[in-house]
């Protein structure tokens, strides 16, 4: 927990704390858009941690069409 409004600077300390407390780093991370930055994606890649980070904000109550199985379409974010 942190009072920081921006989560982008919290990814590295979060992963490091998990590693210290659990004795190993996670193999995967699921996070909201607040954690998504080029720096964090590079950090996860360098640590060989699979990152599943939201890239867009969805309005409350907004319905989206689910992704279809198979390869991602061209231009998918």
C-alpha cells in the first residue's frame, strides 16, 4: 500500500518486496493501467516476468466485445 497517486513508480519496489518476502519473484504479474509504462514493461521483460497490464481505461459499466480465440488481430493493443 502506498499513498502515491501514480502506480507507475511502484512496480519495481512491489516485485522486489515480493521477492524478499516469498523468497522468489513472481513468474507473472497482472496489473491495471496505472502500472503500465514502457519502463515497467522493459523491467518485467528483463526479469523474465510475464506481464499482463491493462493498456486502456474502460468506463464504468461500459460493455466490450470479448476477444475471439486465436491470434490477435493486426493493430491490437
